[in-house]
């Protein structure tokens, strides 16, 4: 037995099926029905305890942790699990899938990540929706065996970013793209390389302006974007030029900050595969995969910037673009993994912008009925 304790005093008791050690972090919920291998290896979950609302988890096991020749994971989204722990309702002890090599519980134990099942995740999620994401801890013996911790007070991006410069698609890509690694998911690298681009992956605080590049790509990442001032200053310097710039998730927030916008924390964030977003000025809506707890304040955008996408559930920002230069971003994950790939055209848009040096008309025109 183990207990999840929230900082409001609420307690939820369950059964351990992972590694047994006390942990603490921010408790958040994800409403996706599938995709736990990808979610657990998403660096954006660093410092967080994930509550999966789908009731049955583990039935298709875990794929092998293999890597391509360039070091990119074959099935996962990074080299390891990044969340602090996982909480579910019903755990499937038996699994069956064509590429499964072990159970979810075995994987958690091998990477020393706790997992609890038998918890009323509906009740827990309702509490998190009402009060917002909260600090929590998982204890096995003594409620005082670990203290509460706020991961957003730490620079989580620095914890998950790469430590050295790495190049993918060297000698093959027709354009050179600097990828600022704030906690990049590997499918972002796959999507860029698949579009015949040479990707130069650099640490979050690396001064990439000293390199030769044709475009800049800013990745997703965990935590509070206000801890990433070094990256913002480097991005702001790049915005003085006219080379294409694109951001995803944390990249949207850092691009917004570099352009003068402010960021605010959402009550409980967007973590799911079914977030509807609309392209501003059109009636085009997309179902997107998302994982973030902060958002760009639309009202704080400078006169040279405008929203590109908006969330249809709560009206929050889902992307921005510059009015005259080839700079744009999305708060959602066009590469998905896991989730719908309806918006993977964002990578095609970036590749096209690298060729033309400007955003296409269907992005820049203010209104259309198509």
C-alpha cells in the first residue's frame, strides 16, 4: 500500500505496481486514452506526478527501448522516463501487443519510478479541476518521509536539456536548422529530419547566434518559462534578422516572451489528445495533442505579433505569428506522439518557409471563410 497526499491535506490510498520510493512533485492529470509510453518519456512531464484519467492502463505493455543509428529513440520520446510517478485507476497485470517486450510495472521498476493503482482517479481529477494543479507526494510508510516540492520553482528546462551540440542528418539536409533543446520530444527531430533538414540540436542556454543556420526551431519543455531568460535573450537576438523561426509548446512561450509578451499559469493546464484549436481568421479547427501548464497572454502581444491559433475550450493562446517576418509557433504538439497528427502540416509550413523566406498567404491573410 502507498498514499498520495496533496498539499490541501487530501489523501488517496492505493497499491504500488512500480518502484517503491517516496517522491514529490506537481500533481497533474492527462485525459488521453492511450500513449503512456510516449507520455512518460516526454521531458515536459519532469517534476510532475501524472494522473491518467482513462480507467484501464497497462494492457498493451511497453515497447523496447531501442534507438536509431543517430541516437533518436525508435518508439519512445526520449532516453528515459521523466515524470516523478504515475497514478491510475485499474492496472492490467497482463499485457498483449505486437511490439511489447515488458509490462508497464516492470518498466517503472527498472527506471525507479513509482506507480499506484486502485485510486479513484475520477474523484482526484475533479479535485484538481476545482482547485487547480497541486503539490503532492507519494509515501509508503511515514507521511513525513518526504517534503512537498514545487518543481516550477526550479529550472526544469536546464535539468532535461542536452549538454552538448548534436547534429542529425549531417550532409543530407538541404537546410540547416538550429533546434534549441528545452526538453525536446524525439518525434520533433524525426519530423524535421524526414523533411530533408539538417538539425543542429543545442542546449537551452547555448548562444546559437554564433552558428551558421537557415532556420531556428524552439522545442517543448517542462516548467515555468520565466526560468529561461538566457534562451529568451538568444531568441530575441535572432528575431532581429529575417530567418524563419518556429516554436512548439515551451517554444511558443519563449518566442512570445522574446517578442515582448507575458506568460501566465493555467489553473490545471492542457494535457490530452483532444484539445480543439482554431486557426485565427478562419473556420478551420483541429484536434490536437497538448501538454502544458502555462500560456501566452494574448492581450500582451506586441503590435507586430498576432495570435495564430486559439483554444476552443477556454479561449487561451495556441500559437502566435509575426505580422511581417517568418516567425510562428504552436502551443499544441503537431508531431503528437502520442495523439492525433492532424497538424503535422506545421513542419511542412516550416520547411516551406525555409525555402521562400516568408509565411504563405493562407497563414498571413487576416480573414477567410475556407
